[in-house]
C-alpha cells in the first residue's frame, strides 16, 4: 500500500541564509487532457535547426557537416541533441502513392539515411512540415510545389516514424487564422503522430502568415504540442523599427513571451523561436546580427524563461566566443532545471529585474537592460533571495565569479545586455 510520508516542518532548519530546501518539481498549468506526448521533453528541447543559416539551400552535406560540428564543438555534450531540417527538404511533388519524398538532388540518399547518420552520432533527427496545403517557402514563392500535410496527416506521420524522425516542426503557413481550424489541424497531426507509437517532439508554430496578435501567445497550446511558438520569427536584431511583419527582434519577443511563463512545464514549453546567437547578419540593414551584449540577453533570458534552445547559427563555422556562449554550462543548467517556478518580474524594477526559483531552492536573477544606454539596475535582496535567506552568495553566470550579498543586488548593465546571477544561501 502506498504511504504518504509527511516531513515535519521543524526539520527545515533556517539558520541565517541557510535553507534546507528539498527538490521542487512542478510546472505550469496544463490543459485538462494533459500533455500532448508524455516523456519526450522533461526539460526544454535543445538542438540545431537549418533554417536561419541555410534556408532553402539546405542539403545532406550541410546537415551532416553541422551534425559533426555539434559533436566536435561540444554542443552535443552540452545538451544540443536535435538536428532539425527545416523547410524545403522535400521534392515539390508527392509520389504516385501520395508519399512525401526527399529532394533527390540535395538529399540523394533520402531522409532515412540522413536520420541514420545523425543517430550514429548520438543525436536525434527532426523534419519540417505544414498542416496546410503549402509550406511557408511554398506560400512565399521561394520554393515550388504544394506538399503540405493537409489531408495526408496519417500517411506523413507514418513516413516520419519509418524514417526515424524524433522531432516534427509543424508550421501553420496560411493567412486563414480561425482558431478552431488551427486547433483542429494541429490536433490532427498530434493524433497521427501518437498513432505511430514513436516518441516525437511535436513543435508547432501557429503564427506564420497570420495577422497579429499571434495565436501562439493568445492561446494555451499545452495539450496539443510539446512546444509552441509564441511569436513570429526571431530576426537577428534587437527591435523591429520598420514594422516588418512576420519577424520580431529579441526585445519584442521577450515583451510578448515573458508574461506567459506560467503556461510552461515538462512536455509543454513556450517557444520564443530559435537562438539567433551567431547568425550572421548584414550590417546596415534590418538584419544587423546581434551584438555580444544582445547575444547574452537572448541566451540568458531564453534560459531564464525555460525556453527550448534551438541554435540557428552554423556551428561548423562559428567563432570561439559564440561556441563558448552557446555551451555555457551554468546558463544551460538554468534552462534545463526541472522548472520549479515560472520566471517573474520583480515588482518595482520597471521590468528590468526577473527572478526564477530553481529546483534546489536557489534563485536565478536577471538584470536586463532594454535601454539604449548603460544603466544601473538593482533590486533589494529581500525581493529576490531564496525564502527566509538573509545573507547569500551570488554567482555571476557569465564570469563564474562569486560574491557575498548584503541588502541589494545590482550592477551597471551595458545597453541591451543582461547580467545573470544564481543566488544561494
Ligand atoms: C516560417 C517559420 C520559420 C521557418 C520558415 C520556413 O517563417 O516561422 O521558422 O520554418 O517558415 O519557411
């Protein structure tokens, strides 16, 4: 017979800043039916996606080279496991039996062979599709054909499972944004994937080609998908000044996604889109690339929000600073924590100080500077410290330095930068 063990509260000894906190394990609220797929993503999925660096030019050679680079750079061992081939991997026509086919020019050995290559390196394999008639590149006219999964859900799910697919990115790609239709279409593929019996991370984007406000932020998709995009595409820049539709800067994505973290938890993660850290921009255009400060903000705040970390750069060509940021073990540990509590803004800090309690009872604090000039950002310690802790130690997660805290936690934070501290009693 199962026994409930009650630990007397007096066993939790509070001495100064010492707190005996047991591991906390819980996530955000869930839709009544539970998660879409249980056990595929206890922590936010991490990996690499071809789109931002290769677009429709992606081919087997590039994917193999990037899979090898994930291993050689230490990214795989840091947690980046999924290798996802985005839009344009398919031949523009289905086979006579209706099956999807890999583009034979760019993927001559086919997708099952590529999945095997990826699996042999201790990685997992992902593909892209759309619930409508055409994928986003097909809608935009940059790729021919009409090979979306509409009407082919069961067949396509079976094909993915047979090829060894572990992750499906399923991208709306239609201006028709009636929510009931979206829910029905995303649910159809969820059920088709479930019917294959293969554990597959189901990653959806309800926002592409849809008018604002983004349905990914408006609706709670937690029972339908493993992870869902909250906004349109992250572009490698800070903020979108020209009102370009279909893209957002890092700052705008944080404004939209930050308040939603109560929705996230094991097997149901908010997805503020891929990391554009190290994605090469074009100076002087609206795609300037992120500065180092902005890269720290994206990586650090994505970790604080427990977001999937899907690198969009080309690891095969990245510089040392990018590799070292993307593999920072202290920050990845924040992202991959068993998620004790949602990230919240600390009251009275004009949205510049965020905190999240970790499963070991410590607290991670972000001081982020959305302004265009350096700023002193601080908070009283009582607002961010672990419960009942008086004197604490803070570890700077970028530099590794530690220092004792007394009554306040503060720093001069450069424009667009973020300081991250883990506070332990
Ligand atoms: C949409 C998605 C992107 C990418 C492209 C591919 O824009 O949001 O992440 O998948 O489609 O066409």
